[in-house]
C-alpha cells in the first residue's frame, strides 16, 4: 500500500484517517509506505526543533509497527524565510528492507517542498548490506531512542501488556539503531585465486 497524507494544522496529529489506515494495514500485515507533509517537527527525523505535533506523531509511531525513513537533516521544505524537515516518509517494518537509497533530492522541484527519492525492490541476493559500526551515529541513536522511549508507558495493567510493550520496546531499539547505522555493501567473494 502506498499512501500520501497531508496533516492540516486544524486536525489532530496524526490525522484520524491515517490512524485508521495504519491500523488496517497492521491487522492485515499489509506493507505500507506513506509520504507525509506532516507539518510536525522532531529532531529525530531531522527537524531543527520539536513541537507538540511532532511529539504526538512520535508517540503514535512508537505504539505501531511504523517508523520513519528520513535519514538526514537535509531540509524537505524551503522558502525565502526558512528551511525545515516537515515531510516524513513512513514505512511498516515488513517493508523496510525493500526501501533503499532514501534521500532528499537536490533537483529543482518548482515547489517549496523538495522531492524525496528512494528505490523500492528486493535486495539482490548477490549483494549484502552489512553494518559499519565505526560510522554509526551513536549520539543520534541515543537521542532518537530517548525521544521514542519518553512516550513509553511506565505502568501496565496485565501480564499480556508487559509482553506487548516489551515487543514494542525491542522494535524501538532496533529501529532507532537502524536509522542511525551506516550500512555498506558487501559483495560475495569470488574465492581464492588459486
């Protein structure tokens, strides 16, 4: 499922129609990629500051299998007065491995919003992405993890709640790391020359 969502300033953040779509895709285990003109600021997806809309969106994402794909702080919105990251690409965890080369394009867009570009497809079986631990943005990882965990509940009603929230916490830790980890391409070796 591919969707585009505009968050108006008058609506709650995230919009109710988006919440319904995310819940439906989760229930059916449908792969979801969503481009959002969110008008929601949060430093973990590259904004220069945080606002209440960003906090609401991050709190919602922390309780779902959806996370943002934005990987740097290159502005997605530019006009004569300001530059900001307000356009967010969201994806369900069951499609992350198929989204490659996410970036904000330098191409002139004829709009105050920049083009967001990525490739979609299965990773080649000949190529393998491996983590480059030395280049991991550990400061960004800690900041993103702290921001996401700040919305985590501190009390639980039943034992099932603990299991549910422990799975969500595991996913938050993994996604925060993957959003700040640098991957490099490892090609299979051709074997020894002899």
